[in-house]
C-alpha cells in the first residue's frame, strides 16, 4: 500500500492519525514512540531480507501454518531477535498460502480490535505495522512475558487434554467439541464460574465473525500472580472464511455432543451455556451484547486496512451470521 495513505491509527483504528496514537503507543510499546514503518523490507522481497528472516524463524517455537517471527523493542525501535535473545512481540507478515493472502494481516488486526473494543473481550495487544516496501504485517505483544523478561506459565487446551500428533494423529487439534473445553476449565481453573462466561463469549464471537480455525491450540490458560490459572487473553482471531473454505465450527463435532444438538444456532449456544453451568441471566446478557452494536462493527470495518472488496465481504459475512444468531 501507499504509506502516505495512513488516516487511521494502525493499532486502534481511530480516525485522524497518520501513525500510532498515544493510546496505542502506551498499550503496545510502553509509551515509546515507535514508528509504524519497519526499517527493512518484507520477507522474500530481496535476498538480503530473506536471509534475515530465515535466520530469525529458527528461533521461534510456535506452531501454526502462518510464518511468525520473534521481535523485541530496543529503545524505540523494533528488531528481529538474535541468537539467545527472547522476543516480546510476534510479527506475522503476509503468508504464502490462502486466498487473498495479502489481506490476512489487516483481517486479523481488525477482528482482534472488534473483539476488544466493541465486545469487551480481553485480547492480546495488537497492531498493524508496515515494511519499507509498503507490505503490511500483523504484530502482537506476547502476554506470557513478564516485565522482567521471565515468562508466565501457559498451556493451550491441546496440552491440557493430553493431545499431540503422536497420541491423536495429525488432526488432533480439531477433534471433539467445544463443551469439552469447559470440562477442562473445571479441572484447572479455580474461578471457573467467572471464566466460563468469558470462553462462551469468545465462542459466540468466533461464530459471528467466521473464525473457523478456532481449534484446541487457539485457547489457553495462563498463570496469575497468585500462582493459579485463568483463561488467557484471546488470540488468533480472524475471519478465516475469507482465506480458506472451512466449516462453521473448527472442531469436528461442533459446539457439543451430537445428542444435545437441536434447533437453530442460538438454541445450540443456549444448550452449551446450560451444559457449562452458566446461569441463564448471564447467558442472556452475553447474547444481548453480541447481537447488538452492528453499527459500531460497520464503522470499524470501514476504518480498517482491508481493501474495499474485502471490507464488503467481511461485512456481508458478519451480517449473514448475525441474522442466523438472532433467529429463535
């Protein structure tokens, strides 16, 4: 893209900014004046840059199809980590696979901002950032790294369930149904009654915004300062249907065991909340929130860095799911 076209904060999507807003700098970069353009070109743009990223990728032990690079903040500059260093940010450039791959960074960034700003879902801090050649990348701040550089303990739900490719095959992340996540939370989270509604809200959000890749490894619990565990901030939220032809729900058996599945999708979420032990009033409050605020969603889509055609696709897909969710 043309980097002179910045009109919205590349983090908060607030209007009237040609770079990161003060709010964005405080949330993402400890208040340091970080520029929205990185001092190098994107991967594969030239031989020298390609080698730089190739070396960095060996240092990052995160799963997933999309390339991810480890970055740290030095003074007010972001740079790729060297050997023996630990990053505090994850950088995700345009991937080499999927439809409309060049829209993926803006898609993930928009979806994360909608979740946080409009629906009050706790998410990882995130922003868009640009390479010198104008290519966008999604950048997110690691929530498992403490101020002193040490890490909070974190486990994804595949680990909690004892699922690995060796024990459950290559499809291990997609087996089962979402009610099993609540069963795992009951085992590991002392404040389950507070945490369960948070998970339910994320699941409804994923349905509304067509995140069809919300598998077991895309949910985690994280250590608290008290030494126990809670549900981690949400991460890897995006409208996956724009890029791949996936299912309504990522897990093979959908929301819950097949013997409980009946009626329209709203009825299915109602039953899921009941199985999870979430009070009816709490569920109704969550549902009322999730089916409102469509005008705010529309504004944020307009402010995003998706191209015009993808903005229309994104909005139409959301509106279609919203219609399904309000049906009783």
